[in-house]
């Protein structure tokens, strides 16, 4: 249901007041989505799974008990990942992948590549 003109005016006044009083909070609220927390948890769970695999493989020859701890870390990480994937849902996954396609990941990786090219004096061949 669309807002009336008075409601839109009141919201724009509230927004402008927020930008004036606390611009950092306003920027954070504008950039944060509902799905960001679940996606962050999925990334941590993936990291925990990889660490569990590494622990299990590396410690299998020395200690079965510590290797079992790596297996438990893998299991807990997968359960945590599954729980947050359900929270994220299909709509949240699509929104987060569109955000990453928009250049977020490319800026991180591409920025590092550009710095290295500048450091070593190599030209950027992306235009060709």
C-alpha cells in the first residue's frame, strides 16, 4: 500500500534529520540489509568447515581424538550453515549474489590487482 503525501513528507523529514544528526548511523542503515547477518554467519560456518577438514586430515595420523574434534567442528559448522541458509532463503541468496556481482567482490580483488600492477609498473590490459 503506497504512502500518502503527508506520510512521505514525514519520512523524508525524519531521514534528513537522521543524516544531519548521525551521518554514520544513517549510512550504516542504508547499506545494511535484512540478510547481511545470515550471510555473514554462512561465511563463518564455511570457514569453520574448512578448518575442521584441515584439522581432521592433519591430525588423523597423530591423534584420533583430536581428529574427531575436527570432525565435530565440521559437523557443527555444517549445521550452523544449514540453519543460516534456511534463514537467508532464496530471496536473500539472490539479493546477496546480485550485490556481489555488482562489483563488491571485484572491487576487493580488482583493487589489489591494480595496486600490484601499479607497484610493478605493468599496464592494465582490461580495455583490450
